C-alpha cells in the first residue's frame, strides 16, 4: 500500500480538479491512491478499460475512477474521459513531493560568493562553488556537488550525489535524481600522425530548461564549443547518456539505457524507447517514435511516424523484413531440395 499523505480531499473536490463527473456519494473523503487490487478504505483507484470493470467491482477502494459511461454499480465513482491521467493528477494532489524547509547543514561547504535565495534546503556534505546561484525553494540534498558559476532556478530538487560541473544552467522545477552528472567533458579526440589521440576542447556548457526530470545515473555532457540543451518538460529515464552538443527539444521522452552521440538533434514531442543507440549528427524530427533497441546511423534523419530495427526503419518495413527472416530456415530447405532437383535434371540431360 502507498504511504498515505496528510492531504485529505472529498471526491467532489477531486472530481472538480480533474474535470470528472461524480456518481454516488460526493462527500467520501480520500487520503491516498492505490492499485485496484491493493486499495482499501480511504483510497482511490482507477480502471482504464471497461473490460476490467468486473475486477473493479471486487475492489475495496472508497472511490474508483472509471471511463465515461461505465455505469459501474459502486458506492462512489468519478467518470473521466482519461481515467489514468485523472488518477495521476489526483496522485499529485494527495501525495505531493517531500518538502524541506530552509536549512543549511553545518557540514555543507558553501563558497562565500555563492548566491543562495530564501527557503533553500542544503543537505549534509553538499558543496556549492564560487558564484553559484540557487533559486528560491530549491532543495540540494546529501552529497551533491554544485560547481562554480552554476545557475539553478526555483523549486528544483537536486537529489543525493548529483554533480553539476562548472557553468551549467538549470531552469525552474527541474528534478535531477541520484547520481546524475551534468557538464562532464564530451568524448572527442583528434588523432595525430602517430595515432596519438589529443582531446578536442570541451569548453561549452549545458542548458536544462524548466520542468525537466532526469533519472538516476544519467549523464549529460557539456558542449564542445557551444551548448548541450535539454528542452522544457522533457523526461529522461535512468542510465541515459547524452553526448556533447546534443539538442533535445520540448516534451521529449527518452527511456533507459539510450545513448545519444554528439551533435544529434531530437525535435519536440519525440519518443525514444530503451537501449536506442544514436550515431553522431543524427536528427529525429518532431513526433517521431523510435522503438527499443533500435540503431540510428550517423547523420540519419528519422521522420514522423513509428520506427524500429537496426538500422532503424519505418515500422511496416521492419515487420515485413522480420516476416521474411522468419522464413529463412524453410527457404534454406527449399533451396537445398531445388539444388538436388537441378543436379538430377543435369544428369538426365547428359
């Protein structure tokens, strides 16, 4: 069961916030959210599809969010056009993020030239570099390292052991989960005549815009000479590598273990599955969807639509190729039989 917050709302209040219609007792009080199977008194659950209404009838939840027109015979329901979204919005109300008030732990090392706004939480063993700026309401949690000239906006959460190298810029309401590294050097070398590799300058920066969330253990390299950018409201999963000078647009979703090589551009509203590998200078156009474990070759342009495979290709082509590959063992036997038949025909002709 989810831990209950201290927030308590009536079903009528919750329905009004999500634009739903109440069926049943409007005055039922809700303390938290839970799954359909685990919910109990005081909790709300959701049913996204009418085929699960039988399971919903067996739930012990005090209220259920159901599709419009479900006509579920229950004590209390909220009908919604998008039950899962309504459930998520209600969860934000009933289970707000952990709030930490203004506090600077005595073990924190804060440069005298740093500018710390009001209501900022700075945890144990945090370091804040010279001329760093931290906005109102931001939380810098245990062991995080904030470099020189870093700018962090309002109401951000910098989780334990995050490292922000020098000159990184972070917008408002950004969440960086444990172990995120932003602003490390990009991977760029130039070989001389003896094949000794010399480091190409990595002196750019990183810009993370408002409302971005980056999962644990992910890395965002600084630009070589310009900037690496993560656009507004983009969501990045754990263990994602973003190379130097990559430009990621707004509202992009990137799943775990994806690797994006330098100077790749991913436009607004793209969706990238897990374990996708990008060559350098690739471009993903607005609205493209790339399936997991795909490979995007250097310089490839991926247009709107669904793509999959290695190398990446439109989904219908990928499915057609897979269908052909599935027949290869059978075709091999057919070819073997044909070769034997041709051999026998040749012997007859002789």
